[in-house]
């Protein structure tokens, strides 16, 4: 039987590398510990996206060697032109100290449908042919019509949001359809920016309408003798559509807790009963606009 940890991957978005200190420790030391834990546990995918060149260099300095991870990086904005996109991708890999990416991802589907999208995609296909990356893909939101994106561009990977609360792409069959046409699906936002862990009385005003549904999900989890962390991981890791499930952490202790929860048998819960359909609650981009 395949271990659930074989699907677990690490995202870097929550690393505190741009802070002066983290709980009294240099952030570089904390991130080094995170990466060491990930390497020892056998987490395969490491998604490095959206960092400055300085932070990429720091990551390159503290990553375990030889590199044990399948590294995913993201492109810069398509309107900078394909030459600049290629130059930055090559520079990112140099700063990380790796010769080949496992995947280069377009960070937004809107980049592909803009005036520079086809040139960007053609260049990424060329970089794959040249061996700079094994795969190319795109990060999507549920509102992007992921299946339409996939049918038009035929990426190797699609990175998509899905969680215990946000089951839209599962309910409508999108993720199953993607795997059915041979696309590797990586799930992100499985904790929905911590929404499942937020007590109802601490929900901000723009999430009040969803608070009762979230409280109900938490109650069902507790009645099932589980906790939100184990339930969120159990749900995502048990999805047959997912080739990888990305988690973000700030400390090595958080990653150890994730690994312990992921290693436990998934709780016996009615997943379908926990989905919510509040469009604001399910899209963190809308939180910033509220």
C-alpha cells in the first residue's frame, strides 16, 4: 500500500525568509530545519515560487545536498517577453543550485490568455525540449475553467486549489477529467489559508456568512474524533486525482505536526457534508478585496 506521505509536498510561500527573526531565531535556520525535515521524511515536491532573487539565493545556500526534491518554479509575468522569462527561469535555477527543474509553472492562467500568452507557452515548451525542465504547467483557480485551459494548452501539470471546504473542482468532475486526459494534478490551498482552523467568533466580517458552515464542519470533525489538521490532510491525500498535495509551513515544528497527522489513518468522516459554496470564503483573493 502506498504511504500517504508519498503525495505530500512542500510549498515555500509561508517561509519567513524576509523577516529579521522568527521567534528569536534567524529565519534561515528555521527554513534549513524545515527542508531537513522534508528531506528526511521523503517529501518529493518542493514548490519555490514568487521569491526575490536574494531569497532564492538563500534557499540555494540552505537546501540539502545533493538536492533531494523535485523543484517547481514559476515564471515571471508574461508581458516581460519570452526572452526575459527564459533568462529569469535559468537564473532562478542557478540561484537554487539545481540544473533542471521538475516543473516550470505559469503562476496564473490569465497570463496564458493575454497577448503574450502563446509566446510564453511556446518558450516553455522549448525549454522543456532543451531539458531545462521535465514538465511545464499552470496554476489555476476554480474560476479559470481549468479543464478548458488544459484542453487548449495541454500542460503536464495543473496546480489547483481543493480542500475539505472547497470541493468545487471535485464535485463538478474537473480534477477527475484532468487526470483522465493524462495531466498531473497538484493540490494547493488544502487548509484554505487557515480558514478551517479559525473559530467562528474570530471570523472577519466578510466571512461571517460562511462561519456557521465552517463551525458545522469543525463540529463534525470533532464528533468523528479527529481534528482539523488531520481531517484536512486526510481528505486531500485520499483524493485519487491528486499526484501531489502541497502544504505551507512557517516552522519545522509545524511540518512535523503535518507529517504526524498525514501519517495517521484518515478519519472516517462524511467529506461531502463539509463542503461550502460561499464564493467569498472560497477565494482568498476576494478576502483582500473585502
